């Protein structure tokens, strides 16, 4: 229980959950290492990554539990949730409300970030016991939508995913978000030339923008 509280604190303090999608196990690990070097403390390895569970296991063995919170994303059922936890994931993320994922996660005290879009989705996500509501896809609505949602639902801890950049992250945080999900702005920084130093630099830039917004 206490570890879960520490992990929730890590998410809150960091302000960023880095979502890693890649075409290979090797690329996912290289991006993760470069992002961690840039200060990223919370990672989500999506299940679309080849050998995703092995990537999670490798990172968890090296960094968890003290340094970096390692999570698994695109969890669509309870079976995958349990497999991810056994591989070392202590954070589970879904693009939509998945009660079975939340049930398994709560059984083993893993953190859940569960996808929602409408007010109905948000309320049902909270009722299911998710720790954080993932507003997805966030780029089609914008920070003003969070303000509108928060008026009747101020208790909802919302983290948008999609379209968040260092240039607009202050708008999301000022709207009341507890943090943001970030993907390609950081993870694709080395796509053109394989220079993973650019991933490290992008991670630092994003974290500085979060710190300035707060």
C-alpha cells in the first residue's frame, strides 16, 4: 500500500507519463534509457511494442521500485493486466474504461490510469476505482474541456493524452490537470537520425516546461 502511495506521489511530482510506442524491443529500450537520462520518472510501455513484457521486465529489473515507475499501456483485459504486473509493471494504463484491468490492478496495488472522454465516462471510471482519469483523445477538445469537466467533477484527477507539447502544457496544468501523457514529442525525437541524445534533450525540455507552468 505504501509503495502505491509513493508511486502516485512520483506521478504527481513528475507531471509527465511518457508513453513509449516503437517498432522494436531495442528501440523501446533505447528511447526509455535516453528519456530516463533526461529526467523522466514515469514510463508506459504500450503492449503494441514487440516483446513488450520483456521490455517492461528489463526496465523494472534495472530501475524499479525506487528510481523510475515502470508501467504498461494499452491494457485491454484482466489477463494482460496480470501478465504486465508479473513482468514488473506497477502502473497500468488503458485507452478506455476496463473494469477488469482496474480490478486486477487494485488487487495487487498497482496504479491505474483509465481512459475516458465524456462526463459519463469520467464518472464511471471513478466509480470503477481508477486512480487517474486519462482524457483521451485530448487533442480534439483542448484545455477548455478540462475546465468544463472540472466544474461538476472537481474530484476527478485528470491527465490528458494527445497533443500536449512544451508550448501548451501550461494551459493543461492551469486547467486543473494533475499531469499529462506525452508520446511522440519525446519518443520520436531520434527517429530521423538515431541520435538518442535528442530524446534526452526533448525530455529535459518538457520537464522544464512543466516545472515553469507550476
